[in-house]
């Protein structure tokens, strides 16, 4: 029972880490494409997200590969959820993608 509860907590923690990672990716892409210097958004966001996720995996795993595997499962499940939630609605009017103004 105790091990099952620990693995469920690892899965929930992985889902939270995935939501932070992929939600942050979605947010930084939206902000970075409208920025005058997108490299700062993308590089800074990547370093911050990777730092949070790797630290979270290390703390959740606590030296046990089973916890790490279940945490990774929650992380991947969060990817599908965030991808689904960040998809543009198909009911609204379609508008062409705005071209970036900084491209040559």
C-alpha cells in the first residue's frame, strides 16, 4: 500500500513537472515570436525549464528507478494534456499566421 501511494505521488509529480515544462515552452514560444530578441526568451526559458525538471526528477526518484520511470510517465502524459489544451480552437474564424517582422 505504501509503495503504491509513493508511485502515485511520483506520477502526479511527473505530471506537474510536465505541465511546468511544456506549459512554459508554449508560453515562451508565444512571447519569443513577438519579441525583438527572441534568443533571450528561448535560451532563458530552456535553461530554467530544464533546471526545474531535472531537479524535480532527481528529488522524486530518490535513487529508485521505479519512481523515476513512473515520474517520466506522468511527464509524458502531461505533454499530451498541454498539447491538447494549447491547440487553437477550430470553431473560430481562421486567420493567417502573422509573419515575424525581424526576418530578412
